[in-house]
C-alpha cells in the first residue's frame, strides 16, 4: 500500500506578506548586537542602543565607578531621545502612507546615520579613544539611529521583535513554556531573536579588530537590506 498523502498546509496571504517584515526586523536585531559591541567595546563602556544598560552605567558613573563616563552616557541618552522624537514625528507624518513606505524611509535614514558614523570613525584609535571628536560623533550618530529605530519599531508593535531589547523576549520563553503550563506559539521567533543578537555581538567584537568603521559599515549594510525587505510590503499595508 502506498502511504497516505498528507496535505501540505500553505501559508495564508497575511503570513506570506509578514515574512519580509519579520525578516527585516530580525536582521535589525542582529545589527543591534553589532552596535552594542561598537559602543561598549569601542567607545568606552557606553551603550547607544540599550538604554537600560546606559542608564545603569550613568548611575555607576555618577557614583564614581572607574572606567565609566557621565558625559558619554548623557550624550548617548540625549541623542537617543532626539532620535526617538524624530522617529515619532516620521511615523505621524507618514501615517497616511503605506506601512512599507514608512518602514523603508526609517530604515534608509538609519542606514544613512550609520554610514555617516563610518566616515567619522575612520582613523579613530579604539585603545586611546582618540580623537575625542570622533568618539562623541560616533556616539551621537549611532544613538540617534537607534532612537529613531526604537520609535519606529514601537509604533509598528510586532510581538517579540523589538530589535533592541531581549528582556521581555527571554521572559516570554520561560513564562510561556511547557514548564510554566503554556505552549509558546512564538518560540522559534523568540529564540531566533536571541540567537541573532548574540551572533551580532560576537561578530561585532571580532570585527572591531579591524577598526571601528568595519562593524559600523556592516550594520549600515544590514539596515539597507532590511529596507529592501520592507519594500516588499507588510501585512498592515
């Protein structure tokens, strides 16, 4: 006897249209790991994407802990907030446009800021933090880019794809697991997010051996690829 034919379930149109969107957001999650490596390892123990960590570092610096800078942390926080304002205004200004067009604009703007950071980082010496002008410029540009992205992703509100923070993602993995009596329908997405940020951080740490500009250039390229994926459309168009 021939084995019974098991019908293959095809993805719904909504699922199909969500694939480029989710892929783009996952790529941006990878680039967050790159940016965290650049900021923490290359710019002197400051975060420009992870503001929770940056606030903690600021507290440590205010308390006089060595190796931390109040100025760097405040600059990062301030530029992140400026980027958030810009991202919020962009979202409102493009509220009547297709979602894909809005996301492409945001991703291209992020890429432009990151490539600008590449240019100012040329010749920057990581070990000495010289020249200071390049140090502060890279902090400003990357924090601005991450603030804009966070405002955009927050408005988009795709579950478990915040691209910059994993605390709630990790909580969901545990709280919705079978051990907790759940089924965790988004387990693969959550694990992929965690894995990609880990991979981005590891890649960024390795690429820093070739200078600050290299991981920044990769993160800018990732933003461009994400923009191309977003241009394919989104389920909310």
